[in-house]
C-alpha cells in the first residue's frame, strides 16, 4: 500500500508542478518534471542511505518515530495532544531548559512530521517526497532571483543543481526549511514595487521559518541584507555603505553581547563545546575556544580552513565525503578562475548583489569552522551557503565571457527555458 500511496502523491505533485504558473513560467514541462524528479529522488536516496547505514540514528529518525506516537495521541486523545502542543515544552521531556529556541525548533520539526504522517500513513519515504515539493519550490524561487539579477541561466542553476545542496536540503530536516525560507525571502525582497502589508507579512513568515530552522545562519544574513537595502539607494557609494554596515555590525554585536548572559563569545564557546562532546567518526582538528578575542584570533586560521575547505580528499572516513570534497574543490577552482579573470580584465567588478551574497556566505562558513569539529556536520551546515558563494563567480565567468559558459547558457535558453524571465512573479 505504501508504494501505491507514494506513486499517487508523486504523480499528483508532478501534475501540480506543470499546472502552477510559478513553476511552468521558467522551464519546459519535460525539464521541469526532470528537475522535480531529481530533487525527490535525491531525498529518497538520502533516506535510504540513512536507513541502510545509520538505522535508528540521527535526528530525522527520532522526529519520525516520535511523530508516529504523537499522531496516535492526536487521533485518540486530541485534547491532550493540543494541550501538550501549546504547553511550555510542547509535550517533550527536555532535561535542559537553557536553550528554548533549540527546543522550539525540535517541536516544529516534530509537528511537521505528525502532519505528513497523517497523509502518508506513516511512511518515511512518502514524507520525504511531500517535503521535497515545497523545498523544490523554494529552490525555484532562488533560481528566479538569480536569473533576475544575473540575467543568464548558468549562475541561476546554482540554486537547483549543486549536488550537496540537493542531498542535504531534500531530507526532512532543518537545512531544507532554511533553504526554502531564505530563497523565498530574497524572492519577496526583490519583487518590484513598494512594500505592502502582504509583502511584509510574507517576509516575516520567511524570517520566522529561518529562526525555527537555523537561527545562527539567520544572524549572519542580517549584515548582508542591510548592505543590499542600503546600496539600493543609488546616491550612496558602496564604500560609504560598507562603512555603515561595519558600524552597524559592531553596534549590533555590542547590544547582543550585552543582552546575552556571558556574551556572544561565551555562547559560541558553549556551542562549540556541545559539538566537541559529541561522538562521531569524522572528527577533525579544532582547538577549544575560550571566551576572549585573543582565543578567537588564535583559532581563526583553523576555523577558516575548516569552514572553507574541509573535508580534504580522503578525510572524514566515509566514501561519500570524498564526493563532497571533490565538489568543493571544483567550486573553489571556479572561484579562483573567476578571480583571475577579474584581475585580468579590470572592467569586471562584483555587483552590489554579489557582495550581498558573499557577505552572507563567507561569515557563515567561518562561523561553522569555529564551532563544528566534524567533517560530516560541516558539509551539511555549509550547504545553505554554497549557492550564494558560487553564483556570483559563475556569473563573472559568463560575463568575461568564457566560450564554454556561453555555449551552456545558450543551450539552456534555447532548449530548457520557456522564455526570458523579465519579472519575478
């Protein structure tokens, strides 16, 4: 029965993809279905790998198994379920109440699983399929954003086809929720026209989803968004805006540091300590942090290397890490090549949107390097930054122009896309 239900939902979602204007105004139906099938298939492959090699291990399994008992409670004792849902701890037996946001994120994922299990009849693969559709829609939203800004398909495809992004955001976990939320955030932010109540509400929903998935990543987004909004004012120079952003970041850090017990540095140290205490087979070198500026400066080179380049080829102890390592090396080769082109042809410059993307991606990756001592976790956490890191440099290669990039762009325009996307709709 589960196979029949999975097939039914798959064809239903495929029909929705080719009928909804949001999807079909970008790609021809065959390629649109191919992209969605790829996204759903990678999600199911991720689920199979987790089940085959890590049975009953990891948060995704905990959330799914707990959702089955919670669903049963909903069906048999709905009042008790709802009272637990709106209680202080959401009905969960937490041993530590010092991290309410983290536990709110757990609750959020639990209830998503409960809802999906209701309509999938407790099948994890069907849950993954159903979850993949809104995340795929978010990827399409980011594709439209990149296409609107860069005006060419190749850099925009960074939102859809990066292997690690596909692998880690297609699973029913926080990474997919954050990637969907940030994609829609930029989609609504770049919509033409004046800000309306509807637009502000949609942006607020995206912010809440980011907070309910990866609050640390949302914090690294704030300076980037501030830079983007300020540079939209044509009368302001980028140098003046950059100075304003640095000042804003410093003031914001001081205010947050004063409002958090022990300060920001202490909180980062605590988070790193939580990771260090975990067991795992992909542990890499990361010195312990102390809550002082001197300690952070000392650890900075290691954090930079870990956040940007780990895992090195052969590191991590698992074959799949080698694939992600190869992808990362290829990306850095593209970035280095684009930087060389910028130096060679001095008329090519990073746009304000390029800088916005890098202001989000680079600090976030460094923060991961500071906190996470496991290659596998670094790969997963870094996923949400990779499209924003790579797309600006792919665009530079296309602008130079490099003949091979031109050929790929022209092929996609002629064969895959239905028309030029003039406006984000």
